[in-house]
């Protein structure tokens, strides 16, 4: 059940991010790198606690 919830949230989040990238002022490459860094930080801090 947790896997299905995770996949659902992942799809929703990726859709929202795709829509946001179309409207953000800077090139999407910079936003993509920033989102990857934030995602890695979230995983690292969750594993540490």
C-alpha cells in the first residue's frame, strides 16, 4: 500500500513541477538542478533522524 501511495505522490508532484517549469523565469535546467539538490537534502535529512 505504501508503494502505491509513493508512486501516486511522485506522479502528482512531477506533474506540478512540469507545469511550474513552464512559468518560472530562469531556464528550466537551473530549476531542475535545484530540485534535485533539494530532493537529495530531504532524503539525507530524513535518514539521519
